[in-house]
């Protein structure tokens, strides 16, 4: 009888891409998608280790699935926690049958589940240090056709930066970018070539540095200078992807590499959406974070983009309570948020990650104070987001229908931002002109203009593609 799998995905969109690729390998191995985790012979948890809350969510998920799986089903843990804490996980959770670091088979060496009450065995081996990681890559594995009209495409793994709070380079390794050819082949395979894929969302740890690891000098273009010819492979990639699909969206843009050439390339796609990875606006804080820039330069860039495209949408994320963050730094952040009027913002409490530069810094901020500061930031931003959404009432916008009754315009990234509720008869996978009739916090309600889709329904076929047995939780993932 054919064995069936279930993959539970936690964390960020980059993890979702890895899960899709794991599905590809399982299908090649003869597995079928299960309808639920309780029906699966193989239950996989693709974990997130971004911050403490994400790790706890991963562990809770593993324990819950261990309880609900059917008799004899194997439980495999992979992803960032498996990579970073493999031995500890295996020791602490005897419920796990296999800890599989990046690139390891989910099947090959899975030992049998120990009988109840037996001595827990160490199932994983300590992951190799980052310097020896390069062999890994799920990046170039085959991937099943997307069940949605949009798809994430991961274009690089790892990161060359050294942000004070971040452990990712230590276990994901240095940046290794895919070839443009393999990325475009994946876009085509997912529906770019037959017109059934409506949107590609490009992701990487540091997307705007795509392929700089493959250039000789790893020269970083500067926001305040013209792009030097030939050192912006991300610009060429965006243009090439955009020629294949209707919408191309970019996530995770480090501010120093968002230069004029990249802004122009993004605007040329027709998706004026800018996901700026800012983390703070106070110069002393950013220096302590070992990151580029400061608030006024960020505002200048946002103003210049708005001058070119007044309807551009912006997202960013900030870390609150980084060691040494003073009341003045916090007030600076609040004032900046009010000034910037971004559409979407995520706030994350500083998480002390072992082995990072920030772990040993003085002046750690009291957790109650961090909670209070996040509350202030969130209240302020929620009001800004709601106000900006109210302003759209009465306007006509184009939306892509993701699921029955649920759509998005270019202003909303899938699974991250708000949604546009539309009548449920609108064909999934098609674009429609709609009039916004109401707003509720981050979400909008809209009704169609005219009878048919903008694209004649050509994209609706994507909605009928075979589904994959995966679930995603993005609540505490990296932003
Ligand atoms: S925060 Fe982002 S850019 Fe900085 S080191 Fe981590 S992955 Fe790289």
C-alpha cells in the first residue's frame, strides 16, 4: 500500500519553499499526500529556530503531532532547529524518530521508533559547522506544481552579513546563490511557461544581494551611488521573472542594496511593493546591531520611491529591546513610524541567541519593558495600517483571487499582510477589477466591476492543480 506523508511547516516563507522541495523528494520516493496528520505514515515537522518563541512553537507542534499521529507513523523533525539543536532535540524528545538536518534524507536512516518506556536514543548527529555547510541544498531539488496561483521561489541560501542579533549565518552558512537559469526553469515548471502561475514571490535571507557571492568582488552597491554596470544580478533576475509571470514580488530587501536600479526594476514589474528589512532607525542602535543606515536615510529612500510611485506599498520589521535600547531610541522609533506611514510592520522582541554578538552585550532590556514597548509600537502601527486601508474605500483595484472568497492586490503579500474579501464565485487564479466597499483593520471587502476576469480566466487552471499535504504557520517566523 502506498505510504502517505504530512509536512507541517513553521516559520518564514523560506521554510515553505524547503517544505515544497521535500514534498518533491517524497513524491519521487512513492509517497502520496495525506488528508490530515492523523492519516499519515510519515509526519514531518519543518521547524523554525528564529527566536525563542518560534522554537517553543516548533517544540509544541512536534509534541502535538507525536500525540495525534496514528500507530506506527514515523515522526521526523527537520529545518532550522534540527540543524542547530539536533542532538539536544533528539535527547529531549524521544517521541522523535529522526532528526534530519538540511539536505538529509527523511527516510534513509530512520531507525524504528523505540518501544514505549525504553531509554531514549540519540537520533541525530551534531550539525556540521557553518563553514562546511555548502554541500546542502534543497535549492535545486524538484518541486511539485503549486496548488495556489502564486509561489515562493528561493533564490539563495545563507547570508554574508553579520548582524549582531542573528544566528542564521552560523547554521545556514555563507550565501550561495542559484543560477538564474535554474530559477527561471523553476518558474516555468511551476506554471510560468503555460501561464497558470500568476505571481512569483522571490525570497532569500538577503534578497537584494542575490548572486553577489558569484561575482568576483562581492561588491555591494550603495544606496547613495549609481549601480555599477554588471554588479546587480538581482535587477536582471527581477526583469527575467517578470517577463514570465504577471506579478513579481520581492521580500527581504537590505536597505543599503535598494539602489535606484533595483527600485526601477521593482516599479517596472507593476508590483510596487517594498519589503525593507530595517530592524531599527536609531543610528546608535543600528551600529550596535552591526547594520547599515539610520532613520533619516530610510525616510529619504521611502520619499523618493513615493515620488516615483505614490501608491507604492511598504512593509518593514523591527527588533524591540535590543541590548542598550534607551527610551530615546524607542521614542525615535515611534516618531519614525508615525512619519513613515508604512502599510505593514512587524515588531519582534529581541531574542538572546547563543553565540551571536548581541548575546554578550551589556544593558539587556528588561522583558516587561520590551513587552510595553512592543505594545506601544503595535498600537501606533495598527492605527496607521487601518487608516491607510480606510483610504482605499471607494477605489477600484486589481486583485488576484487566491482561494474562494479571498483575494489580494499588489499591496498585500500572500500569507503575510491583510486580505481582500471578494464574492466566493470569483474564479480562483484569475485577476479581477474590484471596488473596495469596506475595511476592517488590515482587511478589505470588495465587489467586482463587470462580469469577467481581467485575464479571461487563463490563470484559473492553477487553482485546480494537485494540492500538497502541507500546512504553514507563519506567526513567529523571521520577517
Ligand atoms: S538578519 Fe538577515 S541580513 Fe542580517 S545576518 Fe541575519 S539573515 Fe543576514
